[in-house]
C-alpha cells in the first residue's frame, strides 16, 4: 500500500512540474439562415472558429467540415468550407431533393476537433420537409415558423 501511495505522489509531482502544453482547443459556432428547410433547398451559413487556448503557438485550422446526419444518426453528406485568416467561414449546403420529412442534425468540426468527444462538437437540429410529402398542408407555414 505504501508503495502505491509513493508512486501516486511521484506521478503527481511529475505531472504538476511539467509546464502546460499548448494544445489547441478549437470550438466552432455555425449560424444557418434558418432551421426549417424543404428538400432541394440551399442552407446558407456563416461560421466562427475560436481557439480557447491562448498559449497555442500554431495557426488555427483552415478547413471546416459540416456534416448532415439523418434521424438515425447515419451520415448523409459532408461539405468542406475554407476558414479565412480571421476565423470566419461562409458557405452553402445544397440539400438533396430525395430527403424525406424528418429531424436531421447539422454538425460542424475541424480536423483537429475530430479527436474531441462528440459532445464538444457544435450541432444543431434541422427540420427537413419532403417537397412531395402529401401530409404537409402548408410549406409557407413552415417557412414562417423558421423565420421567427
């Protein structure tokens, strides 16, 4: 028991004496133009990349990936967008017209962020409506709801 305690104390001493490493801690925020879309429409977005670690000595990521996943979590499409020097990205995602009505998820990440826990990634639900769905009475109502 004494040996375990001394090893734990040695480990804590070594860990505490090592200077803090400058690991990047990037986060991204995406602002889609709305939350409700009809299949075949285009999602317009702006995104902002921020590095939370001020000690990072390297340049932040230059590519942002936006992924749309289906209601079951399966990846439907991934779009790549370039990030400007100031950390801002703008772009469009053209939705396939074959998507069925349902709740989908838009997730954004950089290559560095692929190492993170998925709970740390920015994600937002999107309501997609199939243009051919006869159960939807008024697409104008859905678009009005997405603007409010």
